C-alpha cells in the first residue's frame, strides 16, 4: 500500500468524495469484508456492497484476500493507499493555474502553486510507479518565527539572494542529457486555533 494516491480522474474524485465512500476508504486502512464494514458502520450490507463496488471500479480499493466459507467466497478489501488527495486535474479546464494569477504575492497564487505541485508530482509519481522506477524529489519544511515585519523582509531578501546564487551556479540550460527541475519556495503564516487572537 502506498502512502498517498493522487486522484486525477473526475469520476474517481466524485466517487471518493461521496461521504459513505470516503468513510469506507478510511475504514479500509486494514483489510475488511463488506459484512464487517456494514457491522462497523451500522449500515445494511447491500448498501455497503454497492459503495464497495463503486470504489473498486475506480481502483480506490482492491481485494486483499479471498476466503471460502461453506461454498461462498468472502472478499476482504483494502484501500489502495493510506490517504488520498484530489488533483486539480480532476476539475479539467476549471482547475487553478498559477499562470492565470495577476499577483504573485497573493495567497491565491501560493494556492495555485500548491495545486500545480499536486498535479505535476502526482502524474510523475504515477508514471514512475508504473515503470517501477524511483522518483527523485526534494522537500524542505520548517518553521520560523520573525520578530518583526522588517526581519521577515530581510529574510526574504537574503533567501532570494541565496537561491539566485545557487541557481546561477548549478543551472546549465545547454547540458546534454540534463533534465529541468521545478523549485518552489513558499512561506505563509501558520494557522492558529479559531479561538486564538493575535
């Protein structure tokens, strides 16, 4: 089972987002039969079977094991991933695109960049798994608390200068066999609990 599955198909996204099916995906972190799921969720077995078939058709769950019980075959299902994310690709032409943003300092632009990462890396990772290859990526994730807006501005300036220097040092547009990589650095305030006031 993979850690995250990126859902790019609109039909599969709609299937996964239906409330009962979404709950079934969460319940199927471990193998279970439709009968066990029905008992656990307090639903009729026929209803669970209906939703399980829809999830299986979209390859969001798979058969983990088959057991014979008195001439009947009981199938145990498991989710195809530990968690799921819907790619903007599922929205087709309505999907967010950083190229349509007018303000590169706006929160909407940052969201568009995040959506593009989900779309691009999700597609690359799917293709890498199909080819049984590893996808090389790099991610940096940290927190910083600025004492003042002036410190935040100075940090931004220093970071921009450092990244510009590194890109200038390592970027080679004419390298034979080279492969372009996308580098995205973002910063945003950390969410605070709804009751917190600053």
